[in-house]
């Protein structure tokens, strides 16, 4: 596999105010807060990986998971087979801990389903005594602040512990922590169907006709979609998976009609790198969809910008604009929305976040992942330094660190938490030494003028795009 080399470029600009602030940050393992645990929000792959690294470092932690079991959100797409093999989906620290109890790792080249990822990896990891003891299920975080300190107060702020307010098994509780790792993800916060990104009352009223995510159309959801006119909205990998399952349903139930709506200028943009993708299964997704479209089994309408949904009788009419002309797609029975997701910052409102206003990602990551700038799907390795916020000791990791941007891979999140934990325990050398080997997508379109504009707007002339 080809390694991706990223070259560091010296900044030509004066440090921004935020850069000056975060450059003064010290590891928060020292001082009066050192006896407190690190709070981890979310018991998915990235949150549990953070716990594994903290165990190896001999540090205390507490995990808050809103679901009734670990990997709760993964179970919602458990029927889907990942396009990345096991070698990219198992954290190294977690693997070391599991092997100590005789765990046998799956074949590194096999592609797991979501259910297999949860059952064969996450559940055994969560059952480790050192994790199980400090894992709080059915516990939703409703707010985080500094102790006795709201967002406005600055003096002595970093000396106060974090206060975690939760609803746990129907009771309101508070916990103190010295640092917070938010690995809660974005799955529960899907983007609306309208191209404007606004969730309207009309869309809410049609909730029984709309599914956000990848339904199990060949399993428990078959009756809902067979012999129906189904509109799939979105042009990413989730939409491709959905369409392929629907095409299989179409072969069994010939009355099933498929319409694919995207905002892309051309349908070819959705195919990705195909044979050039270093993740074979990811490339195959594009190739199979390509064949499906060429065979005329799905009606593709693109670019199409949805403006309104109307219920007419028992069906839905989708109203939108295509190249300046208003179009109606009538007699739609079901809509499946695969337009990505967005982060929820509600419970972080009393903390000082450093969030990019375009992508809603961690601010320093934005120039690397903004799809307005590039669509390589390949991100420069990054770690604790790039994940810092103005609020010392707070880290947003995993999918949520990317905000609304796509192309996140679990291996990226594993490297994020390894670096963050290294910093929290005072190993600055390990925190800065970020290593990540990811496969290339085989497709790259870089808008270099946009790179320049975004860098100038952020006062960051160090932004470099070599891919």
C-alpha cells in the first residue's frame, strides 16, 4: 500500500490569538486536578479506544454512553458491510488489552459488518473489567461547564474541574473531571433533506415517509420499501450502499422504482476512484453503482436542489430546482436521506469552543477536510495539537471532530485519541509524533484558489495541499 507523505510548511504569518493561547497550554495531568478522571462521552469505537489508551497509561476515566449498550449507533446500521477491512477498524491499544485475555483478532483483510464490529470487537472490549467498572450506560450528558464558572469567566478558569451534568437511569447526577474527550459522534443528527440545510415543519410532518440513514431494505425494512417508488437523496457512500440494497430488492420485487437525487453537477462524481481506490471495497461501491446507472435501473436526477416536500394524497411530491428550472418529482412513496450529519454542541455551550464556521469541525482541521477546498478523502495526519480548543482540556474527537465534513475513517479517530491521551499524561513527544497510514481514494479534485482564500481568511498561511 502506498504511504502518503505530508510535508510540513513553515507559517508565513504571525500567530493568531487562538494560536498564542493554545501554545501556552500545558498537559493537564499535573496540579490540583490530577486525582480526577478523564471524562469520555460516547462508548463507540473511538470512545472505547480512548479508554484503552488511558488504561495503558495508568490513568482513571469515566465513560458516559446514552445508549443501552456500547456501539448503540453502530447497531442502527449493523447490516451494512464496511468498505475498510479489520486492520483499519481495531485500535492498537485496545487490541493489546484484548489479546491479554486470549481474544483472537479477526482476519485483518476481511470486511466486517456493523454488527460484527460491535459483537466481535466492541462488546469484548467493553467487558474488560477496567472498562466495565467505569462505563455508565443509559447516561446522557446534558451539559458541561467548569465548576462554579460559566463561559464568561476567565480568571482561574483552567484550575477548575469540568462539571459533567448527566441524566443517568432517570436520575440527574453530576461528575467532576480533569479533561473531557467528546467522542459522541454525529449519527443522531442527520442533515435535513432540503438543500438549504433547514429542517422545516413540512419535513417534520412527513417523518413517517422519511428515513435518515441506511435502512435494512433486504431485512426488517423490506415490507416498507418493496414495490414502492423510493427516492434516495445524497451522493456519498451511504447513498451508494442504500441504492445497491434497493437494486437487489428491485430484482426480487419488480414494482420497486428508484429515483436518485443529488446536488452534484454530474453523476460520475459519485462513483469515486473506482478501480483506482486503494480500498477495494470502497472503489467497488462506485463501480457497481456505475453499472446500475448505465443499465437504467435507477433514474438519476442531478444536479437537483430540493426546496420543498408536499404530501399529495398518500404520496409525496418533491419540488426542487434543476439548472435554474423548477421541477416536480411526483408520486414518491418513501424518501431515504443520505445527506450526511452534523455535530450537536448543545451540551458544550458553556465551554469555549474553537469551531470552524463553515464545516463545524475543529477549527484547525477545517482547511484539511473542507469539501469546498478538496475532495481527496485523504487527510494529513493530525493529533492533539490540531484538536485543541480555547477550553484547555477539552477535545472533540472522532466523527464529531470533522463537523459536517465527510470522509472520516475510524483509523483517523484512533490516532487522534492516542495523541490526546499522550498529551494528557505528559508525554509530549508521543503526542506530537503523529503517524497515520491511510489508503488513497483514487480521486482528488483540489480547488487551489479556495485553499488560498480559506487560508488567508483564517490568517493561516501554512496551509498546504499536496494531494
